[in-house]
């Protein structure tokens, strides 16, 4: 076998066009499969974020309609309802707080706050720094703040990583001037 014979064979192989579709398909199929899985993972992430947000708004709306005082059993049931509505994949957390606005001091005061899961109760100092997150309210107006956290695991490892989905929902009490904790004073 001479060098010319090898060059001739390689040149003839390079000029042939039969089998190029199979070769191209073999190259492009893994990329197309990865792109399909990536799009599926992104759509699943958006769907999960949307479901979590709707569940948090549902929780906020249900608490804002309470006329009787709520207690820890109510909060525990609310967390269970959130996990059911959001189809939670992992450990979820919930914090429910009642805030009142003091126009004279331009501050948000925490009347009460309860939390389950990895979150802790909200303090008045925490609420002071949220003037851009909370709504503009008249003096002595109350708002119910519901915060949720849930873990999202993507279905495929295509670049999306595990992350926390956090929601921050505030709702004005609807049928009573405020929502009380354990008893109204």
C-alpha cells in the first residue's frame, strides 16, 4: 500500500454523497434531543412558578376573608393546602403576617406573624425595609402578607438547576377590619 493509494481512497470517500443524510442525522439528533429536553424543562419551570404563584394568591385571599381569629392549626392547614395546590416537590415554607401602616411615622408595624417550615416569624425591623415591596396605604390600614417558599427540581439536567420559588403576596382584609391571631382584643 502506497501513499498515493491511500490518498486516492480518501479522496474517493470524500467525494461520495451516499450516506450523508445518515451521518448528518447522527450528528444533529443528540443536539435536537437536548434542545427538546431544555425547552420542556423551561416550560415546566414556568408552569411550576405559575402554579406556586396562584396557590400563594389563593392562600392570601382565603386568609383575608376570615372574620374569626386564626390559630396555628389554621396555619398548618394552610401550608398543607399550599402544598396540595402547588403540587410541591419538596419541603415548602409559609409565613403569614398582619401588618399595619402608621402614616405619622411612615412605618409598617407587624401586629402578628407566624411561620412554618424554614421561614421564621417576621419582625417589625424586617418590615421597615420593605417600603418598596409593600403597597401605599392610608393611616392605620392593615394588610395580610403571605410569603411562600417551595423547592423546584427540573425534570432533566439540561442547564436549569434546583432553585427556591418564593412568593410575596399581600391582601387587604375583606370582611373584617383585621384578621386576628387566636383572639381579637
